């Protein structure tokens, strides 16, 4: 973009601007979310007293949050002045925030259903010091203003139409609807949905009339065992369908594009998100494979980002929701070639460490087995089955663990529930800690913990448990430069 165009865009945002009036709605929703616990308690107590107090409580609460939302909107302005983004906000206490444009690392645009109806976007701005969320969030501005503001803040050069035609095609990858459906069916989100349903039911249980609750409970108990099993299966099937729909809505139209200094990701059906991930903020790449996806050889690729992700439900930004194992290296070579596959083989964990994995995985079920045999002998097969499953899981944890070092790059593979392979560089590691309890020392084993800058600035930690003490020392020597110079390969 020429100097005149750049100056024009900066001048456009030099005067204080308010958010779109729809921001009042988003402020109102935010207040309700922040006070939902107290609101629920207030509703329960006032409803128990009388309908009058219940309606009075709701009326006062609604008037309060409506007035608060209007005043918050009126008192919020933003502008660009002297190479700074300047924000003034606050109803009773005025807060002024000045953010240098040089400190801004990434700017993400999102749009849910309400945004899209009014052709608006939400702008989230991240700096090097922010963590656990955006440092600045503009809840509602016009879509075209959001794009222009992003260009102004990043000083992004805009080419003319003729130049755009001559520009080389940027590397791009889209997910197919077939792959997205597979991602939904294997996401394992049914457990999260079930937990949310149970938590929601526990919150509204007090509001259900006792006679209605007793009638429903009696009806369920009166049904035969077979009918109950069928009902449970139907409920789980519906939750599974909801999980598929949720995944397809969240990652619909997923597109990743490689730009000069960043990755650009666009996704979402109901809520459209445009995410930017600067290359210099990437601390590591993770390749995750859940037990459900392991037999069909599909993985998910994510990035560990300094400062974490804006999405609270997604601590690590997803670079691709679902990709076949055989396509993983091709994808990384296309978008992040420096994080491609290591040429050296993975060094597995020590066989002597297997007993520790088996013990840690099964000890709780072993302790539960004896009381079950004594008090509930007819159900003792349940903890016994869980013991066998946990032993198999412990064996998998040991089998999948390992590491590989190549020059300045290291890869760690481990399993909690999902199998995860993390690739990072020596310069990205903040600390490396070796731990060894007495049993490990006797067996010549050790645990190694690697720390990266990650979530909320608190760090992201990956550990390898019960590996050979010699291997732990080898990794520690590689990290601290105690032995041999690092290879110049990177």
C-alpha cells in the first residue's frame, strides 16, 4: 500500500469511534454470563418465597443490566493516534489503554449469528504480554471497518487489483465435508455434552415441582430393564448426533492459508472466525490421535502458541481438525516445513518402566476390587474388568512413549488418553527438569519435564515418565550444551 493509502486508513480511525449499537446486546449477554450463578440462586430463593418477589427480582435485574449495557456502550471509544491504539472505557471509573502498534502480534475477526445478521464482526487483538485471552476485544463493529482496522493495525499492504492477479497463489488447504463428518463421529464430544447436560440438570432441578419430579422418577423406575437400556441407548445416540453437528458447525468451511509472516485460518458455520497465527509465536506443533481415531489412522494437528488461544474451549489453536497419518508430513512441509518429520528414529521408553505404568494405571481399580468382592460380590466383575482395561491402557502409555533428537529439534511422544507427538526447537524450550524418586533411581529411570510458553503465560508442560536415566541425561546435555556442539541442522 502506498504512503497515501496508509495515511488515509490511519486518518480514518484517528477520531474516537464507538462500537456498533449491537454492542449493547453483547454487553448484556456478557453481564448475564458473569452473574449467572448469583442469578440462579436469586431465582430459586425468590420463587420459593412468592411469584411477586420472583418477578420483582427479574425486573430489577433486567433494568440494571440494560442500563449498565447502554452506559458501557456510550462510554467506550477507540481510535488510532501516534502509532497507538487508544481505548477509553468505564462508566464510573474511566480507564485509558494505550497499545503501541508495534506490540500487536495478531488480530482475529469472529462473527456469530447476530454479527452476521447485522454484517458485523468481533475484533480480538493480542499482544506479546497478553495471555489466556485477547488483550483488547471490540465486540461489534462493521465488517468492512473490521477489515480496514486490521490493515491499519498491522500496516498490511494492500495490492491493487492488477497486482493481485499477478501475485503468486498462497498455499491453502480446506477440509472436505466427508472428513468433517468423520471428525464429528470420532470427536468424543458425547462425554462433554453429557457432562454439560448433567450439570445443567443439577442447576434447574430445584426449579422442577416436586410432584412432577416424583411422577417422572416413578415412571422411569416402573419401566422394565430392557426399556431403560433402550432409552439410554437412544439418549446416547442423540448426544452423539449433537456432537457431530457441533463439530461440523464449529469447523465448517475450515480453510488454512499460509501468508508471508503468519498462518490465516477461517472456519465456522454459525460463528465465523478468522484467526491469524504469527510464525514467531508458534512454540511447538502437536499431532494428536485419540483412541477412537487410532484404528482408522486419523490425527488432529494443533499449535502451541505463546499466550495461548482466544477460544477458552480450545486451549491450542487447531491447524487442521482431521487429516490422515499419511498426509501429515505433506501438510507440515506445505505450511510449516521447519516442523517437518525428524529423520532420526524415536527412542522408546525403558522396558523396566513398564511396571510403573501398569501400577499407576490400575492401582485405583485394584483397591476398589476387594471392597466390591466383600460388599457386592455379584458386581465384582466390574472392577475386575476395569483392572484389565487399565492394565491395557498402561501398556499403551508405555509403548507409545519416546523421544527423538535431530540437531536443534526435539520430538516427544507420549499418551495420556490420546497419543500426542510434540515437535519443538531448543530455543523454544523455557526449562527442562529432571525428576527421580528412590524407586526410579534404584531402577536407573527418571522423569523429564519440558516447559514451553503457552496457556495464559503460565506455560505448557510435557513430560516423559520412567525413561532410561541415560536418556534423560542425554536430553539434559542436549538442552544445556554440556556435551558436544549442536549440529547445525535445523
